[in-house]
C-alpha cells in the first residue's frame, strides 16, 4: 500500500492519493485524512470511487453517516447513500441555456437552524460538457476582510429560506442570469411548498478547528436582520463578491470515479448544471452531526414562512 500524499489544489482544497481505498484504512491514515480535511475544507480522491463500499468506507473516516431525509433519493441496499442527477424537474435557464442540476451557491441545510457537517459525492456518469462543482473557502475570505468589516459582520445575522429554484439575484456573481424553467415540474419533486425561515449569524466559529468563517449561503439569502432591504442587499453583495472571488475558489471538473468531500461548516458550493437533455449521476453520503448556529425566525406577527418556489 502506498503512503498517503496530500497535495494542495488551486486556491482551496487538496487531493488525497496513495492508499488502496478498497482495503481497510489504517488508523494513522484516517487521522491524517481528517486533519487534512479540517486544514483544507475540501478533499478530492481522484478516480478512487469505484464502488459504493469504497465511498462508504472512506466517508466513515470523517464521522457517522445519516440517510437523506427524502426516502425516494436513497439507494436500495445502501440507505446511507442517496442519488443525485436523475431526478425529474424543470431545470433552469442559466445565461440563456436550459440546464439540469443547477443549484446556486449555498451551504447545505442552511434553511434549518443546523448546518450539516459535510458530504461526500462520488461521480458515476457525466454529460458531454458542464457539471462542474465550485467551492469557496469562507474561512480564508473572512481572514482577509478589514478588521472594521469583521467587527461589523460579527454583529449581524441573515434571514434564510429554503429555495429550490434560482434566487431572484445571483449574489456574488453579478454577471450570471439564472431563472427557473418549469416550476410546475419542480413541484413534483417532493419539496414542501412552505418552509419556516431561519436566522443565522453571518460569522461562525468552527467547532473543531476554531477558525472563524462567513455563513452566507447566497441561494437562501432573504435579508440582513434589522436592515432595510436596499442597505442589506448592498452589504450582502459586497461580502458575497469578496468571498466568491478567484483567490478563494476551487472548481472541480469531474472525472468518472472521482470522490470529493467538503466541510459544509466552512465551504460554500455551487452545482453549475449541465445540458438539460443529458445526465450527470452521482451518489452522496452525508455526515451526521449538525452544527447548531441559528434559530427559526420569528417577527412581530409570529412564525414566518415563505414559499419554497418564490
């Protein structure tokens, strides 16, 4: 068995190579992998995902797994795996092209009070083009902000919502135009029409590394609490553009068998989408252990909700 090698990637993340992942993983290798994941936020295992068993074995190095809440996404015989890419739905128009699988920049489960720990994706089938996943390191982006800006953001929280169609504005990527293509088809995918809004601090502290980072999740952003909408939008766009810029970005161009694990408490990610008539198929595991950072948002009128299709 070859020794573990961890190689930093462009701007964010690292690639882990060397061991035969089809064999039991030695304790010292598991410890080194976990430390590298906390250091880099994203770990790529190029071409290593040749079976569900390998994905599950490697995922468990990073913690206990939990099934996806939507049962219809689970893989028969592997309840801790869920599938992505073959679902029906209307897709989206992105910069003039109809695509499938587009999910704007977000942090998983930010529409709840808890951020999930992280996930591992394994690529099984790819389209002719497209399908990249982008990641942005919010810890490094936070560290590079002016001290006065940091102090201001530490006092602020955003209102977040569940949104399964593109947001009304692509925060942090002003050149992109994205809209839902067929909302009626999206409604048939099993998501609720109404979901409680959540209040999240804009700055969080990682429970394991102790690093501070930004919690932005632009896809679900509604408004910064206690600010008028225009003032809130101006500040949020400024911080999102800073965070989602080249120095903090890693773009993964997938190959069949690639596995990629991200730390959801630190990284923003975005699924870029692929031609609507084609398929991109992947399996995902989800690490158990949500980070409790927010609370359900309540205004003067009580418990607030907003349509998932708004």
